[in-house]
C-alpha cells in the first residue's frame, strides 16, 4: 500500500466497490437497449471503472475514449479542456459514457451535449458526490456509490495525479 495522505479515511472497501460494479452492470444489462454498445471512457479517471463495467456487460462492446479535464491535478476544477475527441461512427447506436465520479457535472454535461445530437447517450459513474453544487444529478443515469462532499481518491479517482490504482475509495480528512 502506498503512503496515503495523512489522515485519509477508507470510505469503501474493495468488496464494496466490486458489489457496486455488479449492481451497476445488472441494471445496465436489464435496462439498456439490446445490441452493441459503444463504451466511451472519460480519461483518465474512468479507465478503471470502464474495464470493471465492461467485464460485467452481456453484449457486444466497442470502446473509445474522450479526454477532457477540469482538474488537471488540482483539487478544484476549472474550465473544461478538450484533449481528445473520438471519431464516432454515424450509425445509430447507444453510447454508454463511463466516468469515475460525478462531482459538479460540467465535464459530463459537455460530453453528453456533443454526443446527444446524433446518438442515444447514457451515463454511468462509479461514484456520485453528495452536495448541491454544480449541475443537477439528471446528467447521470446510473451510479454505484454515493460519497460525501470530500475529496475522494482510488478506483480511478486521483489525488494530485496519484492513487488511481487503489481498489478502495478513500477520502482526505475533512476540512474545518
């Protein structure tokens, strides 16, 4: 285990996270239209959740990614910066956007808006943060876990570009 930031608290164990992925996939398999899905991973954080969800889906899959960021290693977000936009085939199909966490929603909303003009778009995230800042939670169709309004890391989420590989979800100490 790497040296975690002092005072970090484990919010969810590896077993909790795996159960959340199982639940997400169960709902996705039951509710999404039948047929091939394009899984669109939001880099870099969604790399881990995309693989976990993909391994549990019972249908043909294709993969691509979009690289957009608001945090760039910081603990608070700025404007959405586009690093890579995928070349998505024009034929109609369902696109499942996967992300690690829904915090304020600006990145996810920007991606959805660009895709929704020509495709059926669904969004799934591993974690959704409990607060009322930013955009409404309507941008997320499926989520696995709720996390408190603290800076969280692990399972794709980073703290200063580190700790994405942790199989649990951790939080920095509460700010006074």
